[in-house]
């Protein structure tokens, strides 16, 4: 092989390695102490943040799968009601009010499912983990209020 070909090959390998590293860094799961409601769905993040043992992690995965199904159902109900609202007769305020009630009911289903999930998660945690979970939830649920003033 000629020297130029070797240099080009080495540069290509270095470029590929740098690109693979950059993709790995940006796509690798990150564990953060910043807690959002999205973390409720992320089993690996919860395992890390709460230091869950394997049986707790397994229970959490079952709970998370159930929550995802419930929230998906609620979301579909809400979207269907929104579609009806878009196509409702502009002058039929009673029909529009009924559709808004459907949307509110779907939203409420999601909120109830989330509350039940939080309670179920708390039930599988030990006292120290529960305290950490409550702290994270409190920061997540109420943090926006402090920033809006």
C-alpha cells in the first residue's frame, strides 16, 4: 500500500471512531438528578435514582408497562374527542360542551392512572427510597410554580 492510501485509511478510521463516539455519547442513557414526569416511565432511570434492587426493578417494570397502557388509552380518548371538537358545528354550543367533557374525562383518566402509579411505586420502596422518590416528585410537580412568579 502506498503511503497516501495508509494515511487516508488511518484518517477514515479515526473519523469513524470519533463519529461512533459522538453518537454513543449523545444516545447513551443518562442518569440525572433532574426528575421529570417522564422518569416515571423510564425504569432504568428510576432504578438508578432510587437505587432499586432487582425484585423492585422487576415490579417497577410491570407497573410502568401498565401505566404506559393506561396513558396510551387516555391519550387516544382525548385525541378522538379533540377530532370531534374540530368537526363540531360552530353554533352547537351544547355539543361542543359535551365534547369538552369527554376531553376532560380522558385527561382525568390519565391523571388518576398517574396517581395510582405513584402510589403503587411508593408501595414497593423502602423508607429511604420512598423519601427520595417523594422529594423528586415534589420538585418535579411543584418546581414550575416557583419559576412562574
